[in-house]
C-alpha cells in the first residue's frame, strides 16, 4: 500500500508516534529516559517547536507538538539519529532502533487538542503500568502539575482552556483523573494510513492551506547563492571556498551552517543542496539530520 506523503506547514498541530523496531524496547533504564529528554531539550532549542504533551513508554513515545519553521521530519531525524547512536553504543546494540517512518498525524485543535493531551498522558495508566498519571515520571503531565521542571511543555494553549494559578491546576488534574477509569477512545488513536485527525471539512481545509503555504514557501525562499554569500560574508571568507573540499575547521563549520540553513529554514531538500555544493547526497543528509551542539 502506498504511503501518504508527509504533510508539513508551520503552526499546525501534530500527534507524533514512534515505536521501537519490531516493537523492541527503546528505553531500558532511567539513564535512557534522561538522555532522551536531554536530547529533546536540545532539539527543541535548535529547531524550535511548541510541545503540549509527551510520554515516553518502554518501546514507544508520543508527542503533541506544533511546528514553527522546522518540519516534523527535521525535528524527528535530528532527535532520533542522535538518540539511536547513544542507545546502540551504550547497550552494545546494532541496527535500526526505531520502526520505519514515524507517524505524524495532523490534528484539528477543536475538539482534539485537550483530549489528545489526556490520551497521551494517560498512556502508562491504560497500559496498567502505574495507577495514576502522576506515578509515571516520563511524561509532560508532571510539568503540568509542577512535579517536574524540564522546560519542554508550552502552556499557552492549555492556559486558554483552564486559566492560571491554583484553580487551573485543580481543573487540569481533575480532567486527567476523570479519564483514568474510562476506556481509551479509538478516535484518538493514530490511524495507520491517514495523515489527518479531524472532520472531513478540516481535512479539505488543511489540504488547501498546506498546498498554498508550500507554494508560497517555494516562491519566497532565498536562492542558495544568496544564502551562501550572506553566510560567507559574516564569516569573512570567500563563498567559493565553502563549495570546495577544504578541510579547514572554519570552512567546515560554515559549510555545515549553510547546509542546515538551506534545509531547515529555507525548505531545500538534501538532494538540492548536494547538487549545489557538488557533494555526495549522504554527506548532506548526515549534516542536515543531526542537531548542532
């Protein structure tokens, strides 16, 4: 069955699900969870996005995020590549850690936003791993309740629903608790072959918006020559040197910056950048898919 193309556009809400390859464990111990959270913080800093809910389970994880400039593909590739390298090196493993393509479901904020937060944060409870959401240490629920300070969760939308202060805290906790004893609703599950979660009207409207924004992006993005000249000028080096195979640390650093800006900020593909620089596609992909430190 053919796969749906990725749906990308700024300011859209996505429910993302990634599983371990063949459902293998992706987290063995607390150090693994902590390392993943650390890398998620770094990725969020380098490729900004808004994160409204997350849960890390032994063999999979869920995010509810809203994109900004970077695509979900760039965010996930940057995060998963580095974590997989850490995991395999730490646990003496080989091969793919994560299963194929992650799922990125474009979601209608009304009425799905608040329900998806509850669905994601109740995953450990409905898996019978803990009695309450607060008993699972690896989710955004603890940030909402103030039990953890990880600076991952963005509270702006939830405050618009529950307000602020102690009354808002109590409303949120009650909302989560009310779902603890009720069965999970299938309509919130990421569906295998659909990139959308919403009404037919939402799907049609979103498709039109995405098509329009993608066309605007193609028209407005800077030419790679202009990007190269701007970066080279700031670094006080000749643009042609960046396109050469110089191994100078300075040139290499500027070249990597150029690659990331083209792919992340201006929407060029790895192949387009490779052709422009006259470099191997694998080299460009390796640079563009790893977050700078």
